[in-house]
């Protein structure tokens, strides 16, 4: 997947800054790409891949913070 090669490192850095835990950040990035793959396999189209990936990652970060409370 070309999107992984282009965006994974920057997305990992972003998640790492937000959650301050390397393992959790890696899990979030992995889940982000998994959900993106499912979204694409359903035949849906993504116009701006980078924006889509960051939105999914940020939603996962927020969901994780909600579960902690």
C-alpha cells in the first residue's frame, strides 16, 4: 500500500506526540491502516488519503482517552 510508505512515519510521530507511549502509538497507526483498508475494500473512495488517515488516527486517540475515563 503506497499510502503506508508515504504516511506511516509522520502518522506515528503525530500519534506519539499525542499519546506519549510508543507501543500505544504503534497500535493506533496499525489500527488506522486496518480501518482504512476495510473502508477501501468496501468500494468507498478517499480523495485525500493523508487527511483521511489523520482523521481516523485522531478518532482512535479520542476513543482511547474516553475508554480510560
